[in-house]
C-alpha cells in the first residue's frame, strides 16, 4: 500500500520476518540512505530536504525500529539488515545500480550489501563505519560495548546510553536531573539485539576489493581522535582507496546537514 502527497510516497516493504516503513521523495537518480543509531528514517529528515532536488531519496526505518516491524527473536546479524536494504531497493525499483549512503551502523550494512550484491550499487559513501574488528586496539572498545549491553539488560538503560554517547564525538548527553530518554524501546533493541552484532562484524575485504562499486570511506574532521574515526581510514587503506574527511563529527548528517549535504553531493556526483 502506498500513500502519496505532493512530495513523498510512503511504502510498506515486506522482508523476512517483518515489514519496513519506506519513504521516497525527490527527483533524479535513486539514492538510498541507511541509518545508524536507533535506525530512524527521520534521522535523515534535514538531509533529505537538501538532497531531494538532485536525487530520488529513499529512506527507511530499520527492522523493529519505529514504524518497521520484526517478528524474529535473538541477535539481528548485519547480513539480515543488508538483506533488508536490498529488499527496499527491489521494492522501490529503478533501472541499474543506485547510489547509497550509510552512516555508523548503516555504513556496515551498506558494506555488507556491496560485498554480496555489488551490481546493485554504483557509488557507496561509508561514513564512520564502526568496523571495530579492523582496529589493532579493539579490545578496550569491545569491552566497553559489552559493559553497555550488560547495563541495558540489567535495567539501567539510561546508564548504557550515557556511556555509549560519551564515546561519540559531540554526542554526550546533558547532565540534567530527571533527563528522560526518548524512544526507550528502540535504544533497548539496539543494545539487546544489535550492538554486539555491529561491533563483531568484519567487512569482507576480499569481496570489497573485487567489486566495481565506487566505495568512498569517510569520517568527520571533528571525529579525529575518537574510535569511530579510525576504521574508515583503515578500510580505505585495506581497499587501496582514498580516505575522505567530511564536515562535522559522527552526527554531522543530523547536526550539520547543510555542509554535510554539500559534501555528500560532491562525493556522489564526482564533482
């Protein structure tokens, strides 16, 4: 079922064990945006407004988050989330390979899709993929993530989110009494079913080296010195590709949308 207004079409895309809420808007070649964090299409709202004059922009809520559903149980592997992104492309249609942008966990999902289905993506911009397994000093980061998962599962979800945000450039929560955490169920899902899968994921470097997809590993200039900056540089080195710095930090697509959209447009069009 598709509901349309003057600018946006809303779709329901069936996937294995669930259904994804998908939106398309704009005109031009197809551009799929894959969200990180708690998996919200709305995290790209400002970015979409700036890109839809040049692209038909596709966004979706990741499975089990917000308006998307999931009937599966247990850990959600990156490969399943990549299958979901592919299903979105199949559902929306279009001729030939598309452009794709993924940020944070969304960048891992995109890397898995490109490794297994390289014919579907012409250009993929991978923004700060948390490919921790590529890092030589990953042990402390993995230990911290495991601690956050334990906190969330023990009932201290705010504590888990606080520690998680403290580790991301520019994302620390304000120190306010009685601060209420929005979207608690989506945060709990991230810690309980997804975070370990993301941090345990190792991109298929051999497959990525063989692909004809133009992969662009990027990280924000304000993320230098933070754990989420280094994997993009290592990925570029492993694949023999240029590494590109983009404006802002990890949350630049949300917090610096104008500058980030301009940089992303240049990367996607080769300008």
